[in-house]
C-alpha cells in the first residue's frame, strides 16, 4: 500500500500571531514556522502503518513557496520515503490545493491520502473534503483511530456527540485529529539521512492549475480586548446579575 501525506507549513502554534499594521494580513517575517500540527499526526500514522508492515511507501507532499520544502524534509526525517514540493508563491486556497493534490494523486496512484483535519492558519477544514469530492473517493474526517483491514479502513471519528466508527473502502482520504497518536521527534541521524532522500519539485503552472485566490480578504484585525471580570459577594448576587445584566437566565 502507498500512502500520500499532505503537510502544510504554517506559523508555529506557540507563536503569538500579530496583525500587520495596515490590516492586510498577519506578520510572517522572522516568525517561526512549523508543520501544521495535525499533519504531524498524519505522518506519524502513516509511519506506524508502514512499521506494522501494512504500507510499502510514504510520500510527503506540500504546496507552497520555496521554504515549504522544510516541512517535507521534516516528514522525511520521521519516516517518509520521498517528497514532492509543488511550488506556488503567495496564498493558495483549499480549492487550489485540492486540485493540485488531485493531479498528484492521478500521477502517484496512492491507496490512501492522509491529511490534517484543519490548518491552524486559515482554519478552513476544507481541503480533505474537497479532494475527496474531486477524486470521488470515500472520506473519513477527524480520525482519532485508524485500523487497516483488507482493502478497507475502520476509522473512529471525533464528532460533536462523541465518537463515531465507520468503514471506508480504499482508496480513501483520511483527515487526522490531534488525538490520533503522539508524533515522534526526528533524531539527529534521521535528520541527516533525510537530507539524502529525494524531493521532486514541480511548478503549479506545469500542472495547469489556476491558483489565483477566489476569496478577497478585505481586512484582518485583532479581536476586541477582553473586559476584566468582576467578583460577586454571593450566589444571590451572581443569579441577579446573570438574570438582569447578562440576561442569560
Ligand atoms: P485546511 O482545509 O486549509 O484547513 O487544511 C486541511 C489539511 O489539508 C491540512 O492539515 C493539510 O494536511 C492539507 N493542506 C492544506 N493546505 C496545504 C498545502 N498548502 N500543502 C499541503 N497540504 C495542505
């Protein structure tokens, strides 16, 4: 079985994101970037499946500017076999990413495509679903447990009501939740070995995909500052305020 894993380079989750003064976006210059956290879970799961002898090859793929390659390199250091970097400058929206991944899937013919459930920069939660529609493959989103069976997967999904278990036939798209596993760290020898693993670079224009944004971003602004709370003397006062001031009961 061959597993394709989509990894996106985003602002590191520990960074306090700042809005640009002119409101055109967020500051990314000299800001630490990392792999989108659930994409690390996606890679980890693929590596575990390969270690269990149920996958033969893992291909990590990213869409983005030159530096996005770092994300693929990290995936190679934790166990992916080779990488693909589709070069696009500027913002690439989920629809364009899924059209690009569709072309890569047509070429690579993977049995499974693993992705993160959501990118923490745009919070879209769209790319996996759109890709499933474009390929006309089954999808299992928000996976917190994956069991590989013969020609199908049993996937436990995190849903609002709790957990849902479904079966999907292969080939399938799976979007991974943070609870799926504990991503491993790359060891120094493996980081060195990853430098020798191949990364194929493709220009998005060579795939014939128009990556022009379809969404016009009008303004980015900080959320309003939270007002300080108050202390109440007793439960009666709390109930009175909830009833008459907050009007929530
Ligand atoms: P989103 O729909 O933007 O929330 O992203 C969901 C998932 O799609 C991410 O966790 C990634 O696995 C994948 N993805 C989105 N954008 C990219 C990209 N530029 N390159 C590679 N994978 C991506």
